[in-house]
C-alpha cells in the first residue's frame, strides 16, 4: 500500500488529519499511515465524556481529552502506543494483523474490532464511511502505561469501574512482551511501515492541505463544543461529605449542559436547594461556568457552612 507520513503527536491535529484525508484525499488505491499521540483519552463520536472518562484524573495528570469522528469506546493513547489508519474502498485491519504475524506475534482477530494475543487485547479499531470511501483506525499497544490506562477510563459508574482496575489490566497486553527482537517502538514502527508498504511509494500532502488540517484541529477538534458539547444525554451523580453534611447531586446532562439537577442528603440548610439547582440548568457542566453562577448565589444559605469552592469541588468529584 502507498502511505502518508504523519509525525505529529498532537491528538487534535492527528484526528483532523484522519478526517481530512477521508474527505479530501482522492486516492483510488487503499493507503495507510502510522502515527502516535502524546498522553490522551480519545472518546468515540457518540460517547458522553462525563459518564465514560475520569476527567479529574486527566486534569491532574495533564492528559489531553479528544473526540474522534468514528464510533466505539474510549481509548487511552500515549507515546508507547502506535496508531494505524487505513483508507480505501473496503479497508481491513487484516494487513496489520498479518504484519504482526510476520514479526512473530500470534495475533487473533476476534469480536467486532479487536486483536488478541494469548487471550488478551492488544488492539482495537473503529470505522466510518463517507462518500463511498471508508476509514479504519486502530491502536497497537506496544508498552502503554496500563496503570494510567485503567485510571483514566475509571469514571464513577462507568463500565470500567464496574470491572475494576486490576481486572482491566489483566485483560489487556502490550506487544513489547511478544517482540523480544525489537528494542523500541521506533523499531517496530519501521518494520510495520516496511511490511505494509511492501515497496510502494510515499504520498505527499501539499502545504495548503496541512494548513487545512491545522484549521480543522483549531476550529473543531480542540473545541469545547465538539469534545464536551457533543456528548449525548447521560445521567450520573456525585456524592461528597461537606461542612453541611452529606450532599449527593443527581444530574442529567445533554450536549455538555445541565438539563436537570437535584440535591439529596442529610445536609443542613436555611433555604431549599431547588432554587439553586434551577439556576444551574442550561449551564455548561464546566467548573469555571458553574463557579461564576454560584458566586452570585448565597451558597451557605442552601448548604450551611459550605463555600462556593467546596460545592464546586463536590459537583466535579474533587471533594
């Protein structure tokens, strides 16, 4: 297969690169490219980030959150994960699986979109069709930090939390353990590039195309509206011990905004909290926006002895 070269590690640029190539690179033959992201969680197009991702962990560890234009679940990338993209009429992950087999890894394709080795997952992929062309892109875990992978997807009430962090680590694997002849991901990437291209030539994107990718990254993929606001409807709750007592907040969110909010608990108050909850309806579920609303309210009258900062921390799972 012919191939493109993408050396960026910016998740927003790389996801824009994927979509731009699918929509605008008119290449009759199937082609591919290999790429990496700095530490990031990439959610599927239709996922609700508030219900699927441990946003506090991402924020405290400097991990990027991004959304792709394909379906499927949330995945964790770091620089020891290699991603592949294949675009064509009927692309398949089989060339990637076959390349790994050539290198000595006994890969099995199983389920809807996974590669397994020794019964543990090392790769998954997602797909999308547009104008008669199709994109598939997937992960190849080489030496990914499995502890971080488990934590970032360990959102309160998520499927990942129900399975448990230890269970998650036991069900995935790194390819490094099965490739003793390769000392680094750079070496593996070079080998896969050689096998997949099989002597075919590199393609080039003109500078004006790269500028369009950069523009898409800036105006779409890195925006709050796409990352958070695209979230579908979801229900979840937060519970914290505050100076007023135990407070539980039950949310309904849609497109990143609060549709409804109800406070429960054994907390002490002067005024019923329903009025305060109504003030927050329609607001972005974003700490700075919630903080600005609450600063205009007399929070201690609704939650005795509780500061605005304490209440915001509880709503975002920080308390």
